[in-house]
């Protein structure tokens, strides 16, 4: 943004570069500019920002940049001033200001609160001073918070600088609903900053052809990023592209801020890319969901995009991945950035790990674009590696502690300095301590004493923790847990239960799907949305969990996630002695919640469940599931089969079959349904002999018990028909044995006779 310069003659002129003393305010005419130049003493500067008169609207590039950057300019300004021409209040003493009702009535009716563009002027800045047309200071948004909330309907926590991602889309849309703009499209543009969306600068038709609006939706962003300037500079230098592919790997221990560094780079350099996409690569399922979200982003902007236009994204994930990779590989589409976050389980040549992911399979084929990878593994040898270590500058540690605790001036507080030194530059530990201090009246000295005591207890209870960094993190989390236990024992218990699920996306309906009578506390926290939200809120205020936006479309409640390091602590410390009751409850919830295929958008729920199912330990499953609960294996088999995990599905169906045969007998409906599903599974795997055996057994059982016209028999016959149609030619071509061909012919004749 250009700045207005005010000289000794009283003249205004535009300057291109903001000096250090610039002040950002939102006036829009001569009176307001004069107010800025001659106003309050604290505005002692020669230059100041003024929207919209400091924007050259004839320049589309400058206008685009201004629209995209407005929210950031207000947010980063030292102070903002709102000059209200329609509010009159002569010079009055501070002590009398709040007793004068006349200006308050005018203030509540001010046009300033009805304009579209002033929404971000109100929300983004740290502070906004309001002045009457006489220049009298009426107060700031903190002192006038209650009346502003009443006027606008905006919650106080949004005015105080809380993360806007915590508010739903409908909530944020309501803030602008009654506001007015000169032209209709400005109403949408004025919301860009509220939703953290960016419209890339367009340079030429090719760039426009592949542009996708920048968005941090689904990205785990913190409100303020601290330090790492050297790493950011190295990333910028490495990723400067000449059209060829550039790759940066951010490597470091958990909790070092790799993810936040990648996000900060995206935000600072978004103008350099036509599209920026974020992928969670902690496992294959999460990665596929990320590609689905990217496909939706591309289709919204480019409905006719090659291979994506007619594709059902949610039902064809593998095709979706190929289509996205193909779009990114188009010859002129080379200015994109892909961020692969949480690549902690890479495929290694010397280790067989069925859950590992080969990231190269998910790169676009053309050697173009820019890629950032975050990982805890030192074995990722792709591109240029930037090692993230602990923060060396004490001021940076104090800034994190200050930001998260909402306590200022820490450099002058010896106890705060000692605590920052003790936490040894670990960003996640500092943030956890800060969240604790914000929620309690504990002093820095008292917290340090508690921390040292927690460290000592951890040495006794968990001597296997050799890492100093792990001990530091675990000690801070233990302190938070102790305080949470005092405030809400159910919140503390939920942390222990969480270890049995995946760290991402725990939602209310999942926990409601099964009731264990020996775990009544779980029923208490999930009996209604209010109880669950109350339990979750306690964990959120201490910085241990956050809303999960990793999934683009959900049909039930949105879930919550914990940092992978916090999840490790839950697993290894809070569950040092593994609970069979909690493990059985977890897998029962997952299995109970597997939706039938006749339910609306059943695949969306199944994809959410898959990561939790894959988290379950096989050895533990076989211990806790007996013949009477074989339905758990059966439902997991359905889930795995529908999600393309055929090996896992076969294992679950085999276990279910063994249990059903023992508990219910070989001819029970549940047993025969399992046999039929195994036939389907083998057919999909191309195991024709095994499929034939399963279908023969299932058909014989249903015919014997129910006859040929029973619906269950019809289902099996339909499955056999599909097999015969797709496989008869293959059998004949491969000269398969006559018995198989005879069986296929017999079944085909049976189906025809049934139809007649």
C-alpha cells in the first residue's frame, strides 16, 4: 500500500515505501486525512496509510495486491484509528466520556458499522481508536467492546484477535450479511481476509488458466509465527524456480515448528505461485483425502479442467489422484507449490512396512513446480534439506511465551526468562506453558517449580525416555493434565481414551455409536452436544487439541485433532498400562459406526473411520474380540473392503467367519453373509477358485434353508451373475478346467430360469 506523506506546508503526497514511523489508519477524504496529520499526539508521524485513497485503482496489479493484503496491513499496523464523521462529541474528560449518552446513540447508529470494508478494519488490528468528527477520542475496541458486540453481533473473542478459523463459515458470513458496499463484488472481496483467502496476481493468460485462490482452510495454522528468518530465507532461495522442479525438505524433531514454518512461507510468498496446495501425508488415507480436497479446489475455479470435469471425486479417489497429477503436469502449469506435511513414515529400501508411503508416487510426473516436505525422518533424501533445531535466540522463546500466555514485558521479568531458558527453545513446550499460564493465575516462578517437579516424576515413571526434548514436552503436558484434572476430570479421561484412536478427527457421533456400561463417564460426556463441547473446550483452552479441518466434506459433526507429539505422550505415558476396556470400546465404536451403503454419502463416513481402524493393534484385536463379538471383525471387513484395503478385509472376514461358525453355526445367516462377502472379495482380487468355493457354499446354505426365491439367495445369485459375465470369456480364453466352466454354465442357467 502507498502511504500519504504530510509536509510542513500542509500538503499531502503519495510515497511508495512505508518508513518505520508510519501509522496505518482508515480515513477516506481530506477531513480524515487532516485529522490523521493533526490528530492525537501518539500519531506523531509524517506518513500514514489511508484506504482507499492510497491505492492506485487504475493499476489492476496494485488493486489486486491491495485487496489481498488489506487484512494483513490492518493486522500488522501498530495502531488503527477510525474517524467517525457522523458521531459528534466535543472535547470531554476521560472520566466523563462514558456518562455522555448522546455520542453513544450516534456511535451505535454510525454508518461505519454498516460498510463492508470496515469489517476487517474492526477485526484485524490489535487496537482501533474511535474518534468523533471533532477529533475527540471516544475509546478503543477494548473499552467499547460490549457496545460493539451489540452493534455488530461479532463475538468478543473475534475482536480480541482470536483465530477466525474457530468460527464457522456461516458465523463469519453473518458478520457481513447486513453490510453494504458500493459495488456488489466488493462485499465478497471485503471477506477475503476474514476467510484467509487470497486471489493470486494474474500475469498473462497462461497464469490465469491455472490460478487457484489461496486458502488456508484445513491447514493447522497458529495465530502468530515467531522467528525462523534464516530458514525462511533459505527456503525462498532454494525454491526460486526457473521452470524446473525445486524441492525443500524441512527436517526436525516433533514440536520444532516444521508445519508452521511451511505455512509462513506459503503466506509470505503466495503471490509467486499460481496455486498452492496442502497435503497431509501421515498415511495413505489422509493423503488421498488431501488430493480429493485439491480436486475440489481446482474444479471450483476450472470446471472444465482436464480429466477432472466429469469425475466423481469422492467415489474414485485413485482416479482423482491421477487427474490432479495430470493437471499439475500440463506444460504451461509450472508455477504451483505443493506442501506435503507429516511425512514421518517413508518407504525405506531396507525395511518392510505395509503402512509406509512412497511420496514419489504422489508427485506430478512432469519435472516442474515447487515442493515442500516436512518430516521427522532423517531418511528422506529428496531435494535440499533444511534442519530445524531448537530456537537459539532467547527473545524468540520469550515472544512465544508472551503471545500464548497473553502476558507482556517478559524480557524484564527474571522468572519468565528462567522459564524460557528451562524450556530450551522448544516451540511446542513454550506454547503449552503459555496456554497454561493464560488459563491460570500461576506465576512464572510457580510454574517453573511445578515443571521441575513434573520432570522429576517423569524420570521415575518413564526412565525409558532418553530424549531431553521428549522429557521437556512431556513435563509441560503433564502439568496441563494435572490442571485439567482439577477443572474437569472427564476432559482428562478423554485424553487417555484418545490414545486408542488416531490423533486426527475424533467427532461426537463416533463416540456415541457404542455404549459400554463399565465406562459410564464416556456416556456422560457424549450424551448430548453441550456436554461434549464442554469437555472439549477445557482441552482446547490448554492448547492440547484443535478443530480438525483436514476433511473437506463431512455429514456429521466436525472433529478434533491433537498434535502427533501429544498423541505419543497420550500413548506412552498416559497409557503405560494398556486398558482392555478402552481398547474394546474404541474398536466397538469404529465397527458400530460403519454405515450401510444405502445411507446418504456413506463413503464419507467410512473414509473418516478408516484411519481409526488402521490404528488398531492386530494382536490387541485378537485378544479383546471373542466369538460373541465377531460382528466387529465383520464390520471392519466391510470397511476395509469398501476402502480398497483388500488384504486387511480378507483377514477380518476370516476372523469373523471363524467366530460365527463357533458361536452361531455354519448355516446361520451371519455366517453365510460372511461367506458371500469373502466370495465378493476374492472375485475383486481375481482369485476365481476361492471365489467359486465361497459362492458355492453360500448358495447351498441359502437354498437349503430359505429356498431359491429368498432375497438372500437372490443377492448371492446376482453376485455370481456378475462374476460369470465378467469372467466367462477369460476362463475360456485361458482354458481353465472343465469343472469350473461347468459350474459357471450351471449357475448361468439357474439365473436364467429364475428370471423366467
